[in-house]
């Protein structure tokens, strides 16, 4: 995908808005004791935030694994994001897969709350870097 800088910024803004919406959904689902759905939305919030950041660098991976790989290569290895971002992303991805596809998977309030907290922190770190890139 070849986009002009202003188009990449617009797409990044849309993706970050989606990330915030999913994060809000995760919080609402957690409050309603829908812990599996909260974990799902927490993961997708982080995925969309990562995609919002990557598009600014003209990177638009088509898979979840591609997203975490490109995030690591473009932003973690050069030291722009913490190494913990990748660990958190993968942990949320594993939890999301477990609740979405596991037949007997049970989730408690603590796991949901922790996933929501991790998503908030991760999105905050990504958004901070995203704004620095946009302003430069």
C-alpha cells in the first residue's frame, strides 16, 4: 500500500480511534462481568493501536503475527518502544485465542482486569510514540 504522508496519518488516526473504542468496549464488558469478551476487546484494541503506529511508517501487515513482527523490527529493536510491548502483545494474543477458540476455557475477573490494564498501558505507550512521529 503506497499512501501519501497525510493519508497515512488519517488512516493512523482512524485506527487509533478504533483502538480506543475497543478499549472502551473492553472496560464495559469487564464491568458487566463478560470477561471473555473483555479479553477479546483488550487484545483487538492493542492490535489496532499497533496498526495505527505501523501505517505511519508505510507498514501494513496483513496478519496478527506480521503486526507483532513489524512492531518489533521497526520500533522495539531501534529502542523507540519497550521490549515489554511485544511480550504484552503476545500474552494478550494468547489469551484472546484461548477465550475465542477454547471449548472449556474459563476466565476470571482477575485475568480480565489484568488484560484491560495491560491494554491501557500498551496503547498509552504506542500513542505517545505515534504522536511524536506525527509531530516530527
